[in-house]
C-alpha cells in the first residue's frame, strides 16, 4: 500500500476525537493510574503517527491503535517487572508445620462468597477490585494483569517477562490470596 493510500485510510487528525475515549478506557481498565494511562495513550498516538506507513489496512484504525496501546502496556509491565524491586514479604495464610501443612491459619480463613452473585456489574465491588490490584507489588501486578486483564497465555507471559511458568503460578497464587484478603477487608467495612 502506498503512503497516499495509507493516508486515505488513516486519519491522524481525528484519532483523539474518534478513538481517544475508547483507548483511554482500555488503558484505565488495565492500569492503576490515570496519569500512566494518559502517558501511554500519548505514546501510542505518537508511535502510530511515526509508523503510519506500516499500516497496511488489514484491520481498522481503532484495532490498529489498540494493538499499539496493548504493546505499550506490555512494555510498561515488562520494565516494571525487571526493575530492581526488593523481594516482597509474603505471609502465607497457610500453616507450614508438617502435620497441618497446607491448612488455613485460623485468623486467615476466607469468608464464603456467594458465587451465584454477578459482581462484575456492581460498580462498588469493581472499585474495590481495582483498588486492591493497585496495592499489589509491581511484579505481581504485572503477572496478574497480563494473565487476567490482557488474557495472555502463560507462554506469552514467560516470553514478555522472561520468567518460568512455575514462577508465574506462584505469583498468581499469591496475588489471588492477597486480592481476596484485601477485597474481604474492604467489603466488611462497607
């Protein structure tokens, strides 16, 4: 496709107007910071404009911009994961001695949740979930977000973050335990 043909398909002057809200909401649903979402959105528009000659028209403009933004989010999590963050203290909610190994500590047993209830439509609960995700250590947040928000498979996470599959499972397990504990505390306060 020639540059002239690409320019007919892409409308960079209208990107913010046509796709800004959608892309911003996409970024906010995957990141814990408004400022970060805005920064990555700005980087996305800049990268798209610089590389508009690479657009071949195989997808529509929004899909192309979304894929660039998704790559920016992956890059952000990769940088955060590789940063020199101190090891996270993890207080296991399970008993460690031989006889009772793997059972819940009495003060850490989770409360039963009503699994029939659809919490995804409850804005207050979703606010709690987003808040609790933001409290996770950056490395845990990177793995958790790639797995459960971006719906990346383990092979993709291994490649992006250069970690083993067993490390992915350990981080996901610990993240889920911390999230459940955090959400229960917030739900009990309301």
